[in-house]
């Protein structure tokens, strides 16, 4: 290999490294979580459209988000 090839290889590696650093930079948003209500309360007979079809609450129900469920789980396990 001659000097010209080494120079081209060096420039290519430098550009790849600089581009790689730019693409994995931190997001500007403080969090990537999508908002979801922590608790969902349903009255008996309430119909909810889901991806799997229509769901009808049989009685008063309380649904907890994943975050809220884990929070309650940690609270119970730490006692």
C-alpha cells in the first residue's frame, strides 16, 4: 500500500468514528416514556375497545399501569 491509500483509509476511519459518535448521542428529551394514566377505574358495564376486541367490565374494576404495578409491588416486598 502506498501513502495515498493509507491517507484514504485514515480519513474513512475518522469519518466513520465521528458519524458513529453523532448517531448515538443522548436524546434531548428527559425521558422516552409515553404518558399513560397510573390508574384506570372502570364502572361495571363499561366497554373498552382493545387490539384484541371489545372488553366489557363485569364489575367495578381498577387497572394499574405497569409503572404503578411495579411501584406497588416494591412497596409490598419492602415491608
